C-alpha cells in the first residue's frame, strides 16, 4: 500500500514545523536554492570563519548558479517595480560621474561596489516570488543575523559588558567593523520583532519567547558595538515605534524604562564618548569631512567630484583639514552619494528610501485582497517594522559611509519581493474563484 504524501499547508510554515518546511524546500528549484545559499554565505561567512573551506569564490558561484537557475525555473517571471528603473538610472548616473570624475581610475576600480547590488536585487525579486519562498528566505536572513547577534552578545556578556575601542566585531566581510555590524542589527531587530509577533498565534509560548531572543540580542550588540551613531538610531527607532501611544501611561513608562536601561547598560567609557561628541578627534575630522563634502557638492552639483573620488579629492584640495594620515570616506551616506554622483544621484538615492517607505506602508491585508484571518493587522506590523529598519539605516548612516553596503539594497529587494509575493497570492485566489 502506497503511503499518501502529506499536503504541506501555510499553517505548517507559520507554526515553524521544520519537517514540512524542509520537505517543501527540497522540492524547490535550483535557482531558489542558490539565492538562499548566497544569502547564507554572504551574511554568515563560513568561508571566512573556517579558512580550510575558503578554496573557492563561494558567493560568486552562488550568484552565477542563481542566474543560470532562472533559465530552468518556470516560475521565474519578470517583476515590475519603480525600484527597478531607479536602480538602472542610478547606475547610468554613476557611469557618467566616473567618466567625468577628477580621478576616473579610482571610480572604475570601485564600480563593482554598486553594480553587484543590482544583480543581487534582481535575482532576489525575480526568484523569491511566492509567499512560501519569501517565508523561507526571510527565515534564512533572520537566522544568519541571529547567529551574529547571539554569539556577539555572549562575547560581550562574558567580558562583563565592558567597553573596548573596537566594540564588537563580526566575521570578515561587510559586518566586521563594529559600526557596520551595529547597522545590520538596527535593520535586523525590527524585522525579528515583527516575525515573532506574526507567528505568535501559531507557535507555543516557549517558541515565541525563544524568537524574542533575536531582537533582544540584536539590541545588546548595538549597545556593545561602541557605535554612537547606531545607539542614537536605536533611540530614534524606539521613539518612532511608540510615538502614537506616547500619551498612554503604560507605553510612556515602558519606553522610559527601556531608555533608562539602555543608558545604564552602556559602559562608562561609552557614556563619556557621548559627552565629548563633537569635541574629540574623530568627531572633529568628521565635521571637516561634512563641511568640505557639502562644499564639493555645491561646486560640482550635477555629477559630484566623481564616484568614490571623495578621499583623493579631499587629500589634494583640502590637505589643511586632514587630521589623520590618509583621507577616508565622508562618514555620511548623503554626502557620500552627493560627492559621488551629485544632486542627480542624491535625488535618486532619496527616492530609493522613499520607495522603501512607501512599499512598507502599503503592507496591509486590504491592499492585496487578502482575508483578515490570513494575516490581519500583523501584515501592517511587518510594514511598520520594515520602515523602522530603513529608519535605523538612515539615522546611523549620518555617521558612517555605508551607501554601498547591503543594508539598503537587500532591504529594497525584501520589500519588493514581499509585495510581489502578496500580489501573486491575490492572483491565485482570483483564479480559483
């Protein structure tokens, strides 16, 4: 007698039943496996943690595999979005800026730091095109980030929550530096919070409490990373998250207690860094970067001084304002884009942020013709938390140079993929009716 294969339901996914989810994943296409592999390799970086396996360009191979897999995956369809057009226009502006740059060789040497994100964006939005695929993909994102937050929060606790100049460091890659690591946690914790509350009705209390470890450890890493910008961004996120209920005594007290705990949790050395903000050497150099960066944009308003030309331009034309041995990038995402690509590029970059916010606001069940019992107001919570993530990136980005790091580009891919997967669900529902 042939055993009947069990039908996998959405409830299996929302209840986090590993067996059925794994069974579904095994049936997925090669393209989807490759895009998941890329995400795991880029965020967890096992090839950096264990040098013995660092014998091949694993992330590049995963990207190539995902692209080739698209030709055999019949479910892959071109996903239309205004973000697509903005990405291409921004690339053309960068090409023009590189051509007319003060130091074109520097521009062309760094051109891959942007166009690779175009490739990653398109393979994500076109392959992660169903709700189940998106659910698995966001789980990988959360688990990869949680692996970082859990291990680093344990490290910080093991040294007695003490202060160090280098803060907390991730594996070699985008999150090795404490500042960039903290921004990843700013992006991660709101999504982890939303995920925990989305699945809460479907999981046990123990599962729910375990899921809350994700945002808790992420916030611990932000506090331990010694990044003043990230810590200010966290405060902004908490205030914006609860601004509607500011006059509710319970919420007011809760937020007050949270901010008090955050302040008391900070090492004394970190508190002193806030007190000397604007006066220490690091702050004074950043202020000079910003002041001269604004001047560069004013003098070169259309295309800036050239893509990635800020540092060599600063060294040549403003050596009197250099307090360190070599000029760095401007430590501000808007000045970075403005000097890289002028006002043209800056307008497009601001449009990316606006589009991410708009797509987050759109995440409501009624906008997709979904039944209330499918996701009710929990879908709106996901949209709100996605916007909190982008807020954390923008605020922290006023103090670091991370415009071409994965934060914005992966966030755009996630929010576009989620919106598209909900549209696909609506079309399927209309087709059955």
